[in-house]
C-alpha cells in the first residue's frame, strides 16, 4: 500500500531525552505489544511510585492503614480532575466490572423489570446483568446493533427494546470486542425522560476520551484507569450523580459503611490500595511528557495507519483489504477482518491471542462478533509504525496459514488452547 492510501506515517513519540517512548515502560522487548486495550501497561514512573508506597505501607502498617481513607480521598480528587468530573460523585473501585457489580447489588433490592443490553456488551458485565434479572424474575433483552450502525441507527436499535417493562439499560460507551462508540449521551437523555436506570460501561474511556462524562446523563458510569490511563491494575472509577448513589456500597463492608457516597468507598479494610494511590503518577506522566491531547492524536493516527497496513497485507490473499467500518469509530482503536474461519467465537479468538504470543512473539487482541473474527488494534504512545509493519510482513502470512489449516481441520478454527478473559 502506498503512502497516499495509508496517509502520513505517524512520527514515533520520544522522551524528552530523545529515547523511544517505549523506554519509559518495562515491557518485554522480546515481544511486540499491540494489545494495550486489554490490560494496559504501567510506565516506570507509576511502578516506582507504587513500589515506594508499598514500602511505606510495609514499614509501618499500623500507621499506614488508619491514614489510608484520607489518602484515597486525596487520590479521588486527582482522578476526578483527570476525568473532568466532581470528586463528590466519584468512588474508587478495583475495575469497571466491580463497579458494575456494585450497581447491580444496589438495584437488587428495588422493584425490578427487564434489562436491556446490546450484542456488543462486555461479557462479564452482561453476565452480571443476567444474574440481576434472575433475582428479579425478569429477562435480559439484547439489542442487535449492526457493526456499521451510525449514531442514529444504534440509538434506534437500543431504544426499540425499551418499553414500560424495562427497568435498566446497560450500555457500553466504547465496546470491547468491536472497538466502537455507542450513543450513550442520547440514550441517557431518553432513559432519564422515561425514568429508566442507565448504567454506562466506560471501561475503555478514561484516557481515550478527553472528557468521557461531559454531556452524559446516567445513573452510574464505570471506567478503568488501568487501560488507556496506564495506572496500576485494580484502579477504576465509579461515578454516580443521581438518587441511586445513596444505595451504592462497596462490595466489602468496612468501617466506613455508615458514611455517605463516595466516602464509604475510601474504607476497604486491609486491601493493598497502592495501585490506586499511584494512578495519578501514571496519568501525570503522560500529561507532563507529551500532553494527553498529543498522546490521543498520535494513538489514533497510529491505529489508523496500522489498520490500513495490516488490512492490505491480508487483502493480498482475499480477506477484505480495508479497515472495518464500525459506524461510530473510537480514537486509538481499529478492527481488521481475519481470514475466513478464524476467531468465529470468543473462545476461538482468545485461543488465537494465546497462539500469537507463543508462536509469533506478539501480544495482540483477537475478537469475535456475529460469528466473524477480527484483529483489534489498540495503539498507545510506546507503539510505532514499525510494530504494524512487522505484523503485516511477518505475522499475516502465518495467520493466513492458520486459517488454511483450520479449514482443513474437522474442528475448524476452534484451536485447542486454554482461553482467558479479554478486555
């Protein structure tokens, strides 16, 4: 593919001393890290901050733990600044799924109704919604949103499932498997008008969207700081602005249980909260080194470049040669179709991920939607165009070989590897 088709090749970001951005991370140099979106990657600065905090905790636990709620509250204020929301609306939770579980637990004691999700929803959260529906003795309705649906079409698909019997809508802000936006602002406004509770799963939003809560009306929003924000794992935000907030409690009861939201979430017993306390160091590192606007622009340009290069490599042998049209594209993430027969289910896609790491030396995200397999590209500041050139030249031919082998196998693309979770 020539440069005119691909667009300008993004210039890799560097550190102030001229070293590659990757030098600020401790990622294994023997692997190509092309899947930031699943589990994130913590820069050295945040690792060092967390290590210092953990050492402080271990030096004097009896001093550390009584002071911890105050430290967490101060950290919440810093995180609220990055998310551009009010600190009094924000609680810290271990991850977005935990935040969703908090919401489901709060709703369990209320009069119930049917729950609307979409076929793009994150599987673990959808399972939680199903469990809540079972408690209520009601059903989960799945809105079918075409991959290429624009904002209007997606809105209509979701709201077509909403009637007077619906009590809750669970909607991704950015979908995990399909790397697209959903019209959460418009759905939120209509849900509020109808009196239907809305939980927005913004797991991928912090860092990827400049102000993920701006203009959003919802009862609760959850977002991971450990993905695009590069915070240590176990750091996420739960934001609640409406009357539901009074019913939201940590999954672990502790001495703060009688305090109001969100203060009660600052008390979590003897959990290691150093990851949460080090989260601002990660967010500030990106901001101080390049600025978040520059980082987001680079990630988006790089993901676009990578998608065109990789799709063109697959296209030489019959797979669609253009990046996938997802209707509402998200910055920094793109989908590329896999050859026929690969990644036809979540289990098969996860198996491809494991095989790519073992045999290709590449950490990549493979996803599945509506029976088709995709390579999900999720770029971060430490990635470079050369990463995607390498995948196109060295890995695409091997993946195509896997597709041919799968076509000859009675088991098809269901590779026999132990799957794990995909984020």
